[in-house]
C-alpha cells in the first residue's frame, strides 16, 4: 500500500524565517517588541487597515487581553458559540464572566445570528463570533444587534486571517479581534497570536496590559521619564525570535494563501461526486465571503460512519481528525448550566465532522493518495 504517514498538519518553513531568526540574534534583541515584532505589526496594520496590531504569545492571550480591556466583571454574560475552541470562552470566564452558549448555523457552522438576540440580557457585555474555518460569520446582522444593545463584539479570528466579509477584512469588524499563530494555523511561529484593535481609545491601555500592567511602552517612546505599575496586566508579548519566524511567514502571505486555496479547491472538486453518492456534506461558502482557506472538513451522515472513515484512513497511513466537542456539554460548560439539547446543531455536527490533512506544503501526490483512499471507502 502506502509510503509514509500523511500527517494531519505539518508546520513548514516557506520563506526567510531562519534567516530572520539569525538576524534577530545578531540584533541582540531577543525579548519582546524588537525590530521584527514592529515589522509584523506594520505588516498587519497596513495590509488589514487596522489602527493597531499587537503580537501576543497566543490567541488565547489575545482573548484574555480583550476580556480585560472590556472590563469584564464577575456576573457579566458573554455570548459565545458552543462550537469553538476552549480559549474563546476561558478568557472571559477567567474574569468571572458567565458564558452563554449560542448554537451555530447548519451551513457555515458559524454563530447563528438568527437566534442571537434571544440570548441577550441586561448583563450581556460581549459577543464573540468565531469565523469558523476562516469563513465569515453574518457580521452585518451580528454588528447591528450588538450596536442596538450596546454590546461589544470581539472576533475570534484564529482561522480567518486575510479572509473577507463583503469586501472587508475579517478582524476589522469588531471592536477587537484575535489571531492565532499556533502551528496548526495558516501562518505560524509555533505558539503566537495577535490582538487587532479597531477602537483607538483602547490602544494605550492595551499596551499597558500587555506589558505587565506598566507604562513601559510609553517610556520606550520617551513619553514618560520612568515606567511604573499603572494597571492590571501580564506578560503577553512574544520574543522577537518568534516574531522573526512569523515575519518570514507573513511576508509570504500571498503564496501561502494561494497554495491553500489550490489544495482546498482540489479537495472540493475531486470529492464532489463521492460526497454526493454517500450523502456526505462538503463545506458551504456564502457568496459574499472570501474565505481564508483554513481547513477542509466534511460532514458524514453519522458518527458511526465517521468512526469507520477515520479507521479506513488510518489503514492507509492518513491522519484525519475531528473537533470541537460542544462546550456547553463539557464538564465546565455543565457547571454553567449547559444541558443536552441547548445547542442541537452543535451537538449534531460535532459527532459528524471530519477534517482532512491540510497544510501549506501538502504535495499533489499526498493529496492524490488521500482522495484515492476516500474514493475506496465503502461505508
Ligand atoms: C487555535 C484557536 C484558538 C487558540 O489559539 P492559540 O494561539 O493556540 O491560543 C482560539 N480560538 C480558535 C477558534 C482557535 O482555532
């Protein structure tokens, strides 16, 4: 049968990452906010047109910063899709918030905006939509509801860097947005993230929170003559070594996205007949959305068939994975009152979704092997 194992994800060097890391060492600035961090900030700000981008140690930490900047307090409610990674909710729970779990739409698996308003109460402080798979949520409706109720929107854009909604970049729509540069994302430095800030009034405090609650950023700019403790905060800035690696990736954004688009479209086209024959659903991309090509997933008709397909692929040395377990039914979610039936779409799709291997350097031969193996599958 087959050659080597095809992994689900493989982080790879694509441009000048290693050269830039050597340069960072030669610069003698390995801590945060060195020359490469500044280059990453400028690239993100200019490309996306956001007032401020700040690299963070992870998307999780960018979410934690967002919760601090919104002054989330004990008893506040935050609306979050149940179908997401734990960090989306944890960041707010750490500040004492009560998560209110929203279900997702059956087509895009994004927060169901038609059921959003009924979740809002007097205590709702934030809505955190996740652009699942880098496909935009229905943001005009979400933003309109948020505006009417004066609730902040924070986009968890871990999947969606450089994706667009009605011509506007994802990450520029909420008051803040968070990015991930974890090794499983389109662009990586191993572990890393960014906070995008669209409200300039939040920038100064964001710099303080990110620098351990000190006004060190102002000190380095010569705006104050000594720096001191002025607010709560933590250490949310990554080493310039990691920023150097990341800059090498971000510089290749067009090439990386072109490659990912190609891989995505091959899956989509060559699996269409097979999927139709076995009642397998392929991803749905609304017309007014330019997706970020973060993943290729399929929805099997049943949990049993997914289990069989994972096994079948494993026998062909191909690793396919699933996610997310519904947050409202997790141990923590249940402590916040989550119950079976609260989010029926989430509960259903989480049993049936499967992600196929997808990474920047997935070769045509590897992809052919995966598609052949799928075509051979008999449920
Ligand atoms: C990956 C991911 C995160 C967390 O990112 P880290 O950089 O690993 O902290 C948060 N939200 C979503 C939707 C993610 O996919």
